[in-house]
C-alpha cells in the first residue's frame, strides 16, 4: 500500500476545501474522546512509519543489487592517474 506524504506526517488523509464543499466526510460524522483519537492516531502513525521503513529497506536492497563493484585495479589506476 502506498501512502501520501500527508498521511506519513499526520496519520490521516487530508480534508481539502473541495471535500468540504462536496460534503465528503472521512470520519463518518462520529465524534470520539480525545484519548481514543490519540490512540488511533498513534496506531496510524506507527503503521505509516513501519510501511515507510519497509519501503526504504526494499529500495536499498534493490539499489545494492544494481551497483556493480569497481575492480581494485581500476580504482588503483584512478588514484595513480590523479
């Protein structure tokens, strides 16, 4: 699953002005106590963090596989040439 940068920062989808004008609701109009909101927000932020870490690790592994090691002879000749 891909997350937007806004979700990664705030743990929820943004409520844009167009959403308000069209009457789109994200919380189904349900009010909840602050403690419940804070717990849910913490859970969503932990989920977003774990997802970002997993994606970063996958990208790092794919970048490692794409790197070609430089032979020492080439590296040594570059040092001598300078």
